[in-house]
């Protein structure tokens, strides 16, 4: 019986790791491409209030029921390194994806969006919106 060597073991382990990582990656044909992005940043009136943050997040997630929203991501400030180019002054963000400008316009006046504003606007002191179209 041959004695296993370290080089062969490491090579096999690396090949297995690469194969596993590759299988977890989406295939290019499966990528969702939605050219309109609506990115909103919210500053809470009470930034230290976990209850206010949770209420806002819950409210934002109701927007996913709007049929023209193709994908949604709700996030909070990541604890990444502090650098001059990073703005971590906001509390919650929503990232919405649309197929077209018409879908984004429908979202703006949709009853669910208007209800969200009515129910949650008392929670924030500032909102910044970045609307983006794929270049």
C-alpha cells in the first residue's frame, strides 16, 4: 500500500473546494437582470431604537407584494472598516429592482407603497433615494 503524501492530499482538497464553490455559483443564463434599481436610505429619528428599526424593516418588506418589484433587498449598516468614503450614518436601506421605468412608476403610486409611507414615515428623519438605470 502506498503511503499518502501531503502534496497529493492538498491538491485533492483544493480540487474539491473549487468544485464545491463553482457548483454554488449561479450559471450565467440564470442571472436575473433588472435594469432599473431604486435604492433608498433611511435615517431613523431614534437611531438607537431596535423597535423602530424592526418596524421600518417590517414595513419595507410589505413592498415586496407590489407586482412590479422583481426583487427586493432590505439591509442595515454593515460593520465594515471605517474609511472616509464609507457613509454609515443611515439606519436601514431598501434596494428594489424593476424590469422597466413603467414598473417603477407604478410602484410610486401603488396603494401598498402609499400605505407604507403612511404607517412608517413617522420613524425616519431623512430619506435619500438613488434611482439607477443600467448603463
